[in-house]
């Protein structure tokens, strides 16, 4: 049975020029979200599908933000579309486990600090 290019892992967006800004940003965001979930091998096909949609919405929301920032006046319809896309993105990310993660702000002990400083030099 013949399988599609996407199923075979030969491209996220078949028959699309992968050099455009949109496609490059999409691939980056998709890869970052997959990495947050432990990598593609640790994600189900359903999770990968959700991440693809989240990456698409993220790129489009970034494009909208640019247009909104450049506009002297924002039409209500544009703001409404932005809000709908933002809410959809939040729901998709919640479906795959959107979590807050506390950052470790504990300072290193003196030995660790000196060892890290020496390694950096």
C-alpha cells in the first residue's frame, strides 16, 4: 500500500516551497512544540496532528500581529479573527498538555560556579 509523503516523514508540507519564511517558521515552531513533548518519537499521531495545527495558528497569529502593529487603525473584524485564532491555539495546546514550568532560580554552590566559569573560558 502506498503511503503519503507526510506519513513517510518526507515533508510536513508536500509540494510546497520549503524556503519561504512562512514554511521555515512553521517547521521551527512545529519542531519546538514536538521537543516540548519529548520529541516526535514520544508523540502519538493525534498529538502530532494537533501540534501541526498549533504551529499553523502560531505562524498566522504572528503574521496578524505584524499587520496589526503596522496599521494606524485596527478593524473590529481583524481583532475578532485574532481573538478566535488565539483561543483556538490555546485549546489545541491545552489538548497536548500546556503546562507552566517553574524555572530553577537556586544559585549554584561555589564549586559549581567556579567549575562552570572555568569551562566557559
